[in-house]
C-alpha cells in the first residue's frame, strides 16, 4: 500500500518539490510507493497527519535567509503526538513571474510571506513602490496574477513551466545559497539512530537564570546545540517556549542523561524526534 504524504500545495510549491525528492528517496532506497496529498496551509498539512488523513507530512522548518518557519514550530508544539522521522535540505531559487514584459509596469507582487522576505532586498532595489500581497503558497500567487500584466508573483522556475507563466527575472533571492530545511513527520518515531534530536520546552518562571540552567546541562556534557529559537507561549506577554536542535556525535553522547536532568529545570518538555538528514544530491533535485 502506498504511503500518503501531505505537503503545502498546490502543485509547484517548494514544499511539493521537497516531497517529490523524499518520494524519490523512498522508492529508490526503500522500494516504497507513495502518494502526495496537497493541503492549502502548513498547519493543515500537519493536522492531516495528526487526524489520520495521511501517514506523513513534509513541512519547512528553517530557511537559511529568513530563519524559522514559525507556524511549523507553533503547530508542532500543539500536536506533540507528531514525531520527526527524517530531514532534508532543499536549495531554493526564486523567480519573478508575470504576464507583463517590463518591471516598470508591475504594480503588485504576490507570494508566500517567506518568499517575499527572502527577496526583500531585491524588491526594495527594483520594485520599491509595488504593493506586496501575501498568499498561502508561492503557486497560489500565480492564480492571482493571471492575466493581469501589472501584477507578478514570486515562485520557483519549476512553477513557471507547470503553469505556463513567463519568468520576468530569474534568481531574485537575496542570497545565492538560499536553502530550506524540511522535516518529514509521522505518528511514530523512526527506529534508526539519529544524528540530530529536536525538542521544545517551557520554563517554570520568567526569572534570571531560567534559560541558563537548561543550557548548562548540555554545555557541561559537551553536547552542541545547532539551533535554539524562542516562540511566545501565547498565554502572557514575556512568556516563551524554547526550541532546540541537539547534535548527536556518537553513541556515547550522554543525551539521555541530559534529557532526564532537563526535566528538573523545565515546566513542560517535549522531544519531537531523533532523526537523520537525508543525503540528497543536487542532481536528485534537478530531475524533479
């Protein structure tokens, strides 16, 4: 039976490209068939797994230019039954798509907020007076611009081919090495020993040293934190949740010991998963 995989749609999003890359890896390395299931928002993609509509979800979690995808962390905190099973890193290239023939005629630009932010400097330099309009996905933006020649969308070059919308300017992301981490999540943890562990926690009170004590637990054991982020608890101003990625260097890393001690300095502790980063090559992604 094919594995059902939720992702942010519609067809042509970077999330779908990541899902296709994962689909190819499943087939090639594990001989498993899969079915991609597009959803209109990242949150609905995650809820699809939590509610049993699909078996897995592929969602963006962090971009090298713009940072954390907040909705992913916020929703994962709510749906703590979800477990991270794999990670993949996808190079991201943005293009300006339009029916117009010149930048001078563009009055509005549509795209996902992450894409708009990743092209912020380019937009300020080349289209400083246009109206920027956020959409649920980069390809949803393409439905907004047809056939208006005064509007444009930021989307992938792949979306240009899929929807037959010309590229007005290519490679407009502010940094050439723009890439995004994607998590593959399901209801069961992976059985493979991971090279990374992701967790989240809240502290009992907003007092001096509340965060220092949890950090010292990892520092004294030589456990490296590859990422730490804070998000509001949404309960009260000044209260935060903390999300961390831990690097597992070897089987001898005292991770379990550290997590046990961490419970003594946290209000709520959630371990989202121990997982591997899939070794995808640029050539694998170029075939999509």
